[in-house]
């Protein structure tokens, strides 16, 4: 199974030139804690989190109207290709200590985002299906029928 099958296709983004106050308002409106920062070709170049805003703007005592997303975003962003396996994405999340990865196509353009929660939800569904199968086919149950 590939990441394309479980990633979220609707991704909230920001441009690096955007004022952080506008980005923060979008985060509040959309009820998200992360925006993927993209270039003009829709390629991920960074991440802006509510933590970035809290520590690098509020914590620094700066005014959000004078600061751009590029000033406070996390610039290095790990991505995963949409044709990558779920195991590959999990390994990259673990290696980089991140909970979200932008999903890109072969040209590096963003097509979605996958979170650790998305992967865990899939694994939970798969384990539940295995458990149901085991219950249906258990020797004890079959002998009782």
C-alpha cells in the first residue's frame, strides 16, 4: 500500500512572503496547527506550526504584522513521494522525529500530507480486521458451530 492511498489531499498552505498574522488567522479558521509553506510551483519548502508562532513570534515579543512566514518557519522540510510505501513514510517520520510529511508527486509538487495519526488509524483498522478474521476462524468457535 502506498502513501497516496491514505494521505489527506486537502492541505492548508502558506507562501513564505505571507505575514504570519494572516497565516495564524487561517490556522485558527481551518482548525489546523500546521501550514505547509510552498513556493510558487507548489513545492514544499518549509513548515509553519503553532509552536513556531508561539516561540518565534510571541515568545520573542515581536508583533505578528511585521514578520513573514519565511522569518519563522522551519525551513528544512522532509517530504515523501506519493508512490512510497507506508513503511518508508514511517521510517522517515521516525528518523526525522516528525509527525507530518508533505506528500509530493514525481516533480516534487505537493499533492497531500500524511500524519502519524493517519498511519496509526490505518494500522488500527487493519488489526481490527485481523482480529475479526481470527475470531471467525478460531477452532473453538468452529467446533461450537
